[in-house]
C-alpha cells in the first residue's frame, strides 16, 4: 500500500483542536454492554439449532479399540452421535507447520480422534441433541474401549532414545530445534572475570477468559453456505481455514464475531472441537452450538510457557557483559497447533534473550518436544516473559557476583538511546528505542536511592525487602514475515472502509476485532479526529467477513498499529474528498476550508460554512446542482501492512519487589 499524505493545508491529527487522540473518552460500546445488551455466542439462538457435547478421553495416551453408541442414540432428544471416522467424511485433517521454521514437524490432527487419543481431554465422539443437558446425559451412555499406551509426559525425557515415540512416522519426539550463534561466545566467556549459570523453570498455564470458547455453525444447504458465529480474534483466518478443510470456497463461508468476553490470544487459534462443530453443521444440515464449560476450557484451551531454560552470562569486573548463553526446552503436547504452530514461543525466546543489551556474543538453543499433554501454543506476549525473566535474572546474578548495583550494571550495558538503528545478536532490527530514558525516568519515579537506604535500615530490623528492575523489548505489529512467509493464510494487513452517510454521520468498517481492548473506540477516535466529527457520529462495524475489508484481526498489539493506520489513511482520503466537494459548493478552494464540529468551516477563523449533513444531502440527493465535472466520492477504502520492518519494537522497564522476614540468596540484591 502507498501511504496517502495529507494535503499541505491539513492540520496534524494530534494538533487539531477537537482531536480525540491521547484523550480519555467513553467507549462507544460501553452503554450497550453495561445495560446487559451485549451479544455473545452463548446468546445466539437459531431455528432448529442443536447442541453438541464432546466425550473426551480420560487417558493421556490410548488406542481406541471400540466405540458403542447405540444406547446413547436412543436417549431422549438425541439427534446424532458422531465418531471421528464418520466426521472425516466431511472435514479433512490438518498439520500445524510453517515452512520458514526449518525442521518443524507434526502429525496430521483430526477434528475428533480416530483410532487413538494423545492427550487427556481429546474428543472421541460428538453427541448432538436438542439441548446441552440432553447431550450431556447421552454422553454418559457412550461406551469407549481403550487400550492404554505409554504416555510421554516429562519433556526432560521426551527426547531420550528409550522414550516411546508418540508419532512413529515422525521418527522421534522432537518437533523443532533452533540453534543460533552470534559472535565469539566461547572466547568471550573465557575472557570474563565472572561467569554465572542458572536454571529457570516456568510452569505450564493458560489464559482464563470470562467467556469460554464458543461457536455456532449454521450450514444453509439451500445456499450452500456456512455461517460461523464465533468469539475469535481473526475472522478472516477462520473463514479461510473452515473453507479449506470443508471443501468450500471462501465465499461460501461467513464468519461473524459479535461481542467477545476476553481472549488474551487464547481465541486466535483453530481448535479441533471448533472444527468438529463446523463439520457437524454441514453433516447434519442444521445449526450446531458448542460452548466449552470451565473444565473443558482448562483441558482444551491452549496451554503455554512450559519451559526449562538454562542460562549463562559472562561479565567483567567493570560491569561489562561479555556474553549470553541460553538452552531452552519446552513441551507442546502431541501436536503442533494449527495454523500458527507451537514453535513460535520457543523461537521468540531465542530472538529476545539479551535483546536490550549491547553484547554481540550470544549462543542459544531451543528444543520443542512432543508429549502426551494438552496442546501448547502462544498467547499474550509470546515468549516475552520467558526471555525477559532469563535475561534480567542473569543480569541480576552477574551484578551480585561482582558486587555491582543492579541499576549500574544496566546503565553500562543497555543499548544507548542514540545508537539506533541497530540489530540484536539474534538479528532483530531495532529503531528508536529508549532504554536509558526509560530507566532514568523509573529511577526518579521510584526514588531509587531512598528505597535502597530504607532497605538497609529495615534489614537491621530483620525485615528483608527485595528491589528488582527488569528492562524488556516487546514485539508488536508483525508483518508477513511472521506467518505469511511460512505459508499460513494469516493476513498481515488490515483494511478500513469509511464513508459519509446521507445524514452526515460516518460509517467505518474495519477488519480488526474487539475483545475488550478498545478496538472500536480507538478506530472511532482516529476517524473522528481526522474528519473533525464528534465520536457519537462515528459508527464502527467490525467482526463480519461479509461486511468488512479483508484483514488479520486483532493480536500481537496490531489493532492500533496496523488497523489504526488503515483507518487513518482511509479517513485522510475521505476528508480530502469532502473538502473538494465543499470547495465546489462554496466556490472556494480546499486549502481555505477545514472540518470542525461536524461542519465545514473557514480554516482561517473557524467560521461555519456548511454542515456535513447538508453537504451529504446535496451529494446523495441533488448531485445535479454540483458544477460540471464534480463527481463526489464519499466512501474510501485503504489497507495497511508493515513493509520496511518485520515488526515494530517497543521497550520498557518495570520495578518489582518481594518482602519477607527471610532472604533467599537470589533476592538479596
């Protein structure tokens, strides 16, 4: 996309007197949600809609030797009991790999297990009934015969030659490995005055949203079209994948995303039970609703951050960090998640360890192992907590080893604020970061010297207080270099269409989505500020593949950076078009006019000339009164995608503390 500049007379959005940018404004959807008028997937009721419940495996690894469904089918209200083999006639399996992650492998995964289950909670049958309660009752009458198999649960032994291979066709349990070396690491450690090693262990966990995952799939046989109502962050991604595996064209699939009760990255993936729900609707030719209960959410929502990292840092007596080394092992469950894969998190850890610091000597290894646990994948701040904890933990340990204040060692090693553009040892390109300015501001805000003095005084009274500092880099606004380059049909662009309606209000259709971050609000703020209209006259439409431009959706802090930029560019063009029409009507020039408070005004003194609603009336209903050759265009569409840099990087620093009457050595800092 080519950026569209403002005309020379245009005023900066930030400087406009009626700009909403940088101001706290009420969210456009606030009243509706506070009145209980939100529309979530659970609220959707359709004619002939049935409910599906999935019978899930109690075993981590087992062969399915028999499924008896006849008793369940005779239960009141039961419409169908469907096994994985039966559903396979409607939907194809998938493999979660990306071609740019060399060596990444995974086995084909089915919507419902066929022949074997690979984690406790994997679906083995779908029970469809007139109500969820009826389906749950019938599920108790499905009899499954299992032959238990050895389960691989410990990622530390998953790669041992003696450990059973979960998917024999893959050869081993290693899903992905990345090795990276920059600089002369061995020489740097040998020349160090001190070398410190530590192991960092992170427990597997998940993001817990107020609204669980939910989907209603409605196959309309007469139109040969599937409508999916789903709480998702990426409607066009869902559209593409559903069409691909159901043997449809994208035009045959519509995805509608209404209100979403939180996501945190949990709802940006494609889950087997959701795919099964799409397929069941097509198989049974009726709407099917699936809403996970809380236990299902814990068992089947992606888990994350199950890592064991061994870290090493070299340092000189003057505080100079000479080298970082990191060895990361993570277990991801039996499959790589689709379509974003389960290797991105470990890859990000390699990318980000040591990132804020100047040393160019860095060696890293990341190994991703299959195991018989629920699938693991990325969610909020992918890899950042692991990389930050390892990096900053090592820096603190190095400071302790040489007896240097942890603030001072950071001052001596953080990348200088005037050193940009530059690159990290892992190859990330940075521009305009501000580690030193951020650190200086925080030290002033927390009155660091006074805190240290207070700490010393309290320790004399056997009260021990730790003071911690963590600098970090954050990856945002990913381009096509993140997923598209690996073959995933995940759009890196976002689009916005904006138009002035016949009464002078503004309709904005955007491809980003809303899960509580304020996407609707930020879009209205940008549009209202550029056009000079009040926010209450801006209506934002999002979350509908039939009614919004094609785009990637909301994830990785890209809603404002990519979707917001598309809104800015589209609205700038619409503003220019409006002023062109106004100039023709008023016998003036666009440079002499501005738009303020829903009216076209004289730019020099703000004198109102024509209200937008009157201009719209003329354009839509009396274009015959316009001068010859004037063809108003009051709707514009623009897409935006980052090109020069694969990511937009930001940085920050934060304090943390810990209090106790005993002081572990690791916190005696």
